[in-house]
């Protein structure tokens, strides 16, 4: 107790603040150098993200599409710079929108996660943050009515028409990380304690070179979902990712759309290379779900993967080729309350990606 007396019997030694009632993706942040920034910027441009702003005091750019915000951090002698030197092009931070950033931070710090503070320029927002198990940062962001937003405070905005005026993407659906095999439980515990996230069931997924264990965590309302993949086998996609990043790294970012056929067709026309799915997948799909020939032809023409749950909910998704041989971008459409990640399609995706790596 603060007065030096021991807590009374039955009182907890640590009573953390309640987890945030509402959590959303504010932005995800990549550590880049000039070349990596150009590479990622080109990909984002083809996916109709717009350059929405430049940081007031740092070499940092903001891209937006719908409610999805991506930050590219090329600031020298910064946390992102050190992260880039260690991992190369990588996801160095995620920011989560909460009702009260101070309370959310105090909960995470109270569980023993290391606080972080970086350089902040005049009139820029101080974002409370803690370090995740791999040393990347998790920021907590809240917004006050009738006050400048985070982006207005920290960026010179180049497009002030608002965040949702164009484009077929509506936001970030989920993020997927590749982890060392012995780190999965640590990450699950981190998200459960620091954020109050729920852990979903674990999946065992066949990779052409071994097995991969996958488990996701999510906020209570599903607005934030983070899938975690790990593998003990030495030549799986996860193992190769760990080698490339020299540790934990981004596997893919998934963006939501309400019309995946139209979206993928438009992006492909703009030069986005999508992962090619073998024809026999669609033969199997037709037999498994009794889909119409018209739907099968549409899925096949756009290299879309398909899953359906026991309640008739549907999940259509497509993956790009790898960005800088590191991570892919996924487009997803959820129909009828589908709540998973298309785990039934993981094996065919991994096989297609392995074929591309040869």
C-alpha cells in the first residue's frame, strides 16, 4: 500500500485499470530507409492509398485509404532507424485508438511492459507507448472532441478532404506476424494482459516444408485482430521470414473491402501483382461447396480464395506477391457474419508462395 502498510487480506497485490472498452487500429508504422520508403510507397499508390501528410519535424510520411492509415518512418537516429538497422524494412510500431490513452498505457505498464518515449517536437502529440515482446512499439491514442486530431497535430496534411472520400478499402482487417516458435505464448499473454484481448482457437496449418501453428487475438468487438504464426520446422515460410527479419516480422496486413471482385480487378489493372492460385484449387472448391460455375469462374479469374462457415457466412480474400520479399498485402471481404481468417486456405496459399520462392 502507498502508506507502507501491507494490503489487507483478500485484496489483490495489483489491481490494474480495466482494459479499453473500445480498441481500433489508428495506424501501423514501418521502419524504412529512402529505398524502402519508395518501394512501399509505390505499392500503396497502386492500391490507391494517397500521400496524406508529412510529419512536421521528422522524415515521416502518412498514407491513407479509407480508415486505413500507414506511416513510413525514415527518420535518422531514431527508434525506427535502429529498428531498420536490425530488421530491415519491417513493422516497427502499431498505434491503437482507445477511449483513454493514459489509462490504457497505465494498465500495460502496470503489467510490467516497458514504457517508451521518443523525441517530440513543439505542439506535437506525446503518445504513450510500451514495447512489445520483440521490441517494437505499441502506441495508445485517444482523441478529444473539438481539439486537433493526432494527424493535424503532427503532420502537415496534403489532403484535407477527410479520410474516407475515395477508394474501395474500408480499413485494416487484421495484421499477421511470424514469430519464433517459443514466443507464441509470450505474445498471447502480452495482448491478453496489456490490452485485454481475447485469444482465439489455435490452428495447425500444413506448410510444404513442415507445420505452422497459428493463433489469433482480438479486441472484444473484433475491431482489432492480430494473427500470430509460429513454426519449429526450419524451412517453412515462418522460418524463412525469421531469417529475413532477424527475428519476429510482419507476415501480412489485411485490408477490408465491401466488393473484393471490383477491388482486386482495379488494383490488378493498376499494376498490383496478386499471388496466382493453381486451377486445381477451384476444382476442389466447386466440389466442396457446390458453388455455381459462374462464381467459380469469377474466383479463378481474380485468384480469389474462398471459405464458408457453418452458418453460411463467406470469406473471399486475395494476397499480393511479397513486398520486398518480406510480407504480402491481403484484401478481404467478409459476408454474412463470417468471423475467421480463411484458415482452410492457408495450405494452398503457402504452397503457392513456396512455388514463387523457388
